DNA sequence: TTGAAAGCGCTAACAT
DNA sequence: ATGTTAGCGCTTTCAA
C-alpha cells in the first residue's frame, strides 16, 4: 500500500505550511478550524485526490470497518445470493467485506479464521464447511472478542447469533405437497447424514409422510445428493422393482438429475412421477418441466446475517443473549409436481 | 479491531520482561536471538494465541497483502466462477481479497474504487459495470500507482493488463456450428449494442454467416437478452411469419427462454429449430434438451487475472508493457443443436 | 544477544 | 484557531 503516489495528511500540511493535526481537523469539519483554513485544506485534498488511509485510521481507532466472510463455495447460486445480500448491507453501512472461501475444507477454514483475525476485522460471518468437525477455531473468534454470526450452517456447541432456514419444516411441506397430489410412494434422495441439513431435510421428509398417513419405506429413502448420483439411483430403483411415484430431492441438481433420467426412461412428469427439489436455484425455473422447489431466500439471509452482525459490533454491550433468526423457506410450486394446466414456462419467475 | 481480547507484541514483552523488539525478532526467527528466548517467546505466542496485527504491519511496510475486486454482479454463475479463481490464487499467494459489487451501477463502482484505494490494497481487479461511460475513477487507480487488471470487461482508453474472452471468434464458431447442421435461417438474440460483448457477439455472428455463405437477414437479428425477452421474441416472430430454423442466443438464459417457448409452441429442438447459448453456465447442462453453449472458463479467467496482477505487484519495475490475455472460449456441443443419437442426459458434464 | 528510539498515517488530549 | 505530542502495533536501525 501507499505506493509512491499516495498523498498523506503530512504532505498536505507541508504544502500549506500548517500542522498535520490542523489538516486532520479541517478534513473532519472540526468547528475550531477557521473557515479559511478549512477551505484551503479541502481544496487541496480534492486537487491532490487525497484518500484517507483507513489502515492507519484502523490502527488508531482499533476498528477496521471491515467484516470478514467465510463461505464454503461461492459458485453455488444460493451462496452467491447470500454474499450479494451481505455486500449490500455492508456497503450501505460503510463496511468493507473481506471474502474467504473454505472450499468445504477444514484446513482452509481454520486458515481463513486466522487471516480474518490477523486483519482485525470488526466481525465475522461464517457458514461452516462440510468437512469441519472440530470447532475450536470458531470458538477462538469469540475468545478474541470478535462478534460472530453463523448463516445457513452453524457450528454445534458454539453460542453465537445465527441466521438459518427452517429446513425441516420446509422439507415436510414439500413432502406433504407431493402427498397432496395423491402420491403414495414418495422417495427421498437425501444429502449425507453427517450434515445438519442432511439430517433436517430427511427428518422433515419423515414428518411429512407421517402427517400424510403414509408409511415410510426405507427402500425409498436413499443417499444421493448430486446430478450423477440421482441418475444412478433412478436406474438402480428401476432395476430393483421398487419404484416411487414421487421424489423429493435434497437439492435442485439432484432433483433435476432424477428428472432427466426419468424422462429418458420414458416416465411422464408429474403424472407418473412427481418431483420436487430444494433450494430454489435458478435451475428450478429452467428445468423442463420446471421444478417445484423450496426457496431459501439467500439474499435475505445475507442481509439479515449482516444486520445482526453490525448490531452486535456497534452495540456497547456485546454480552446480550444470542439470537437465532429463522428465514422461512417457501415452497414454489411449478410443473414438476402439478399437472401443468395453465402454468406457463417461466412461471413462478415472471410472466412470459 | 483489537478488541479487549487481542494480544500484542507489547503484552508479550511485558510478560516475559523483554523488549518488544526482542519479541518481534524472536517471532521472525531472527538469528541474533538466543534459542532460549526464541523458545520462550514462541511458546507464549502459542499459549496466548497471538496473531500478528497485519494492519499495523501494513502501515509499517506500506503494503497490505490485500487485493481488491470489483465485480458487477456476483449472482451470475460466470462471475462467481471468476471470483472463485481469484480467491484461489490469492489465498495460495498469501493475499486477502476485498470484495466489492458494483451491481452494474456507475456510482457504486466509483465508490468501490475509493474504498479500495482508502484501504491501500496492493492491486485491483475490475470488471466494468454496464452503466459505466466515464472511466476517470479507473484512471485514478493507476495514478495512485496501484496495479490494475481488467477481466472480462475492460475500459476503453485505459492502458492496463486485461484478461478477456475471444467473444467474437466464439460467437462465429457457434454460428458456423449451426450452419454446419444445415441451418439456413439463423437468428441472433443479441445483447444490448452499447455493450462491448453485445457488439462482439453480434459481429461474430455476422462473421459466421458470411463464412457459411449465408445472407444476413436483419429481421432475424434482434435485441433480446433475457429469458422473458426471448419468450416474447419467439411469439413475435411466429406471428410475423419470419421464423428461424436456428437461434444463437447472446447468453444461456436467453437461449433457454427461447427453447421453453419453442417447445410450448410445439417445435422440435433441434430438428425444426436448433439453439445455442453463450457462457456455459450450469444452466446449459440442466436445460432440456441440454444446451449447446460457449464455455468462457470463468475460473481460469480469475486465476489468470490474479496471477497477472500479482506479477505486476511483485515486480520491481512496474512499467513494463501491458498484457492482454485471451482466454479462449470453447463451444460445448449438446442436444439443442445436434440430433441426440447417443448423447446422454448430462453429457458434456459427466457420464451418467 | 538485547534494548531504545523512531516512524508508517492518523487523531485527540493538551498545550498555546 | 492552531501547534505539539503521544500512541495505535509493528519493525528496524542504531546503540549498548
């Protein structure tokens, strides 16, 4: 930083023949400074394109006006929406965002925390990586008195604010919706059961079956959470003879993989097999037929998490009890689960 | 920064009864320091979870080991890939990434530049917003002696390194591919012509027509660059009587909007109308039929841009001539343009 | 081998 | 109304 080119307060003080403190005060509009001096200083600042060195200010004030974000993988539409929400709120409040990607790896997440602490960020937003089992590095954040807010994926055992989805309820809703279409053999393509979201969505699925008066069939609840695994699972189920009349996928890509395979096998969607996904990526609208899915409101989650963090940062007393904010997910019904009468392409998105 | 909790070198010096400079040297493994002192210091540092204050180091060394990124909208898959590539290279080189989103707005972009300069980042990566017409703020970056690299969208008239796609060539390739399928009435759904990419892709389309010996028909080249506009355009064309036998969309969402409408109107894809997109978002694989599209290699663009920036930052002499790196886009052929014999669902992505 | 002092850029209490 | 001084945390030259 401060390549040759950067102007400092000292430079301006020298040019104007005044003390640095005078320049500093003039720049801040301090009332003690004469109008004339103020004018002189401000004109020079503009002419020289002076930019205050916020790093130095940070050192002085022991606050950086910077928040850190640790996110598993930005290329997921959901996470990119969250980041967008975070950036929006941070920008408006005058905070800068330092961005770290854990790539779903524990070692990188640990490193990311170190980096952010070293940068003395004013607060940290974290969505925990899939690999993380030990949460000491996250506890360290709090020990360093740095406000911490989890979003989407929290760390068990760490007391901090968090903003999460009502995964279980939403999964239940999706399942009930399928049952409501008269489906009896509803399958679940589940996410790994060591993940919180994997467990929650499966639990919600089971809740839904029970509420609908259906008996869970273990053969219909399998672990498959990717496009490819879903394709494979469809083939396997077909060969095995136990075939579902509806599928609730743990995420959209899984559901779409299933749909692609179903279509190839000649099944009609949703008449023979209805499908729903989870996490309303834009994929859902684009799929053919368009996919019924659960909108997790990523952008809103980002804004809420950041507001919560800023509140904590800016509050004098940081020891107030922790908040858990639930961002309610919505089921967006499209053509993959309901016969398409009148539902246009692109519906649920915008009229076409 | 430095809430109550943060340990400083001074703290440790006091505890050990030595001078701060001794602690500093011990931490760096300076040879002058006795093995014993070094051990003592390092043990204490670990015990107290000392993290060097990189803000203070930055002030001292006039470099922040931080790079700034200004991106139009992170929610585009392409840009999120680029960010991912940027973060990857930065992380490995020990740099931290400050992230700003212009939201395609000029005023925010100007502000973002200010923020990054104020933070004394060591270098800046920019993809220019659609709205930006005045480039003074970007020139300011260079005037401040801060290395600047453009990616994807460069600013005309500003001499800086850049990493871009061969849009025009790729658009030509896509058009030729359609012509190669025997299509004669190839339409283009173009991006706005005030955008560089809009102009380039249209130029490439025209190049392709000429190379294929086809005569451009103005009625077939329309401005439509979104899902909805594409739907609308299909209806309009159908009503007008001038209907294409192939469509080259300026981006994937546009192409997919067109496909959805075509299917609704009862056209067979690709037999009656072949379609290609641009920018290989994951949408392309997911669409039904899967969409032939141009892969812009976002991740690679991010890594290359960052490597270029770091090279510039770390080179003693920064005045060497500017590089323009072309990341060659690839046409990924899928079912929307070629009759599907043997092409599996999910092909082009991974076997299923 | 270690300590003292100065300075990176900025600000604020304390002079004047 | 303005200048002087000290200090945020760290490093490094110079001195001991």
